[in-house]
């Protein structure tokens, strides 16, 4: 069940990720680096706003759903809380605009960014309902529909207007339209079904998550703002393009792998079967590492190929050096977010994440201030990679005191050996253009797959043998039927 559902969730993330790559490739050809940097500011607003204001609500929903799924007030309470957050965020922006806190040239970006925050956060909340109800096909349709709409909306707006603000509006429209591919069990929010006790429990659980997310986003979103301030919008455009290429692949793959496993762990924890929960966590970690490690290494090794084929000519020289560092950021960040951080949610001690996030934010901001004047976008990538790696180790240690997360050490050694075999093959191949990208991707992934079967990682050897026997029987039956029909 884990591998099957995880495969569906991974497809549900990977296919939209491919559309995300297409969106990045199109926008870097329709917008110049400065305009794309302004579009990147709107994306930063969306990322920071959704992570700080709304993501904790979605995580809380996944944590509370399994124990209260029969509660008729559950969904209505969460939707009402979402509406309250929308109202509060709109009022906060209004006060900031009236008080002159926002620079005049950033007023439009701030307003459009907040619209993107609402659209993105509403989509994530609705999609988490499909995850909590173990509906991977529904989740697939939502993500696929959203990605198609974002691709169409953003690229059409950029083509017609070459305006970063209208491009951001097209992105927001795509996110909002994607929610219509999902299902909400109530037609409209009912304040009569608002459960104050549940809302209080959610706030107590979610407030530390929101605080830690705010600090974690200093490592990425905060450093992007620094890059625009200490360097230029063009530098931010280059950094945003490189980040989008990586997040469209590595980030979405890791999220897809973790979707099915986390809900299964929560179910076992709510049942009180902690032995089964730890067994499930070990399986989840093994699967995540087996997918994330080769994908991250492959992204780092094919970074120049990706840059020379997918982004516009004005972006190539700035994006290519960033790709290995972006791959490192994604590897450590996804390992922490989708495995190690679950200790604090399962143990209901999310406040412990604040210390991890705070230290990581301080390191990334401090290093960025030092490195940006010297290295530009590359300095930010180095600073964030160091901070995320340290926060990953910190979460591994601190998580032992919340809910012990088993580490797949034995599987990790085998994954490392398989990755080494893959890297040996990949570095022998061309390192630029479509030919290099296709060869490095296909031969590298093929080598890794063969190595995985040889090492019997995730019991793939037994799966391969069963598949071969089944295929042989079907082939024999087909040939027998064909021979019988011929004799007739």
C-alpha cells in the first residue's frame, strides 16, 4: 500500500513538476532577468505568506483528521479558521499600505502577492483533505489541473503583457482554479458548526508550527529579499529561476513520496501502536532516501545540461553554477521537512522546532549578508545550503526528545553505493545541451535502477522476480492461444 500510494502521489507531484519546468522555461524566455526578478518577489510573498499564515493550518488538519474524521464540525471549523486568517491578512496589508510601511514601487507586488497567498493556501488546504482521506487519484487530478492552469495563465499573461504583476495574477488564477478539481464535503462554511474547543486545540498545536515556519522561511524567503536589496532584481531573477527548476522536480518528488506514508503513521499513532508506527516511519524514510538521494545527485550532475536547455539564453550563465547548491538545499531541506520534522508533529511538541528554525535562520541571514556582496546569487545559495544542512542535523538530535524517528542507516549505505555507481556513469557523458541531458538522465536513472535491484533495496529483487514470472506466464499464455488459433 505504501509503495503503490506513494507512487501515485509521486506521479501527482512529478507530472505537475514537469509543467512547472515548462512554465519556468517559458517565462525565462518571455521575461528578462529583471522582470523575472519582480515576478520572483511576488513568489517570495506567496511563499512567505502561505508558510507563515496558512501552512500550519493544513498540517494541523492532517494531524487531527485521523482521530476526528467522524466529527461533522471538523471541516467547517478549519474552513472558518481559514476565512479568519484571510481577513486578518487583508487587514494587516491594508494597515501596512496606509501607514507607508510598503515601498511605493512594491505596492502592486504586495497586493498581487497576497492574492497568490490566498489562492495557493486554499488549494493546499483542499488538497490535504484528499490526502487525509487516502484519495491519491483525486490528489493527482487536482495537482495536474492546477499545473495546467498555472502554465496557461502565467505564460499567456507574460506573452500578452510582459508584466511580472500580470504574470503573477495568472499564477494565482491557476492555483485557485485547481481547487475546483477537488471536493469539499460542505457547500459553504457554517459558523454554527464552528467548534471552539477544536479551534483552541488547533491553535495550541499550530501556533508553534507557524512560528517555526516563519523562522525556517528566513533561510530561503528572507535571504531572497536580502538578495534583491543588497544586489538587484536581476540577481533575484537568476536565483528564482534556478530554485524553480529544482523545486519543480526534487521538491515535488519528495512531497509526493511522503504524502501516503505520513497519514499511515498518524493512523498508527492514534491507535496507540507505536511499534507499527516506527516500522512505518522506517519504511517511509527508506523510500524517501531511495528517491531523494539519486534525484538530488542527478540534478547536481546535470545542472549545466538543464541550464543550457530549459532556461532563456540570458539566464544560462547565472543559473548553471547555482544548480549543485540548489540540489543540496533541496536534499537536506526535504529530508528534514518530510521525515525528521515529523517527530515534533507526532509527539505534539512543535514548539521544539522553533529553536531549530531560529538557529538556521540566523546562520542563513548572517552568511548571506557576508556573501551576497562578494558572490551575488551564489552567495545566497551557499548560505542557505549550509543553514539547511545544520538544521537537518539539529532536527535529527532534537527529534529524539519529541518522538524518536528511526533512521534508515543500513538502507542509506546501500543507497549511497547505488548513487556512486550512477555518478560514475553520468560523469562520463556529455555535460551540455539536449543530448547531454537525455543521456545523463536516462543512463543515470537506468544505472541506479539496476543497482537498486542488485542491492535488493526495498525488496526490489523479489518484486522484479515476481514481475518477470508474471510476464513470462502471460507471454506463454498469449503464444499458446496464438498457436491454437493458427492450428484452427
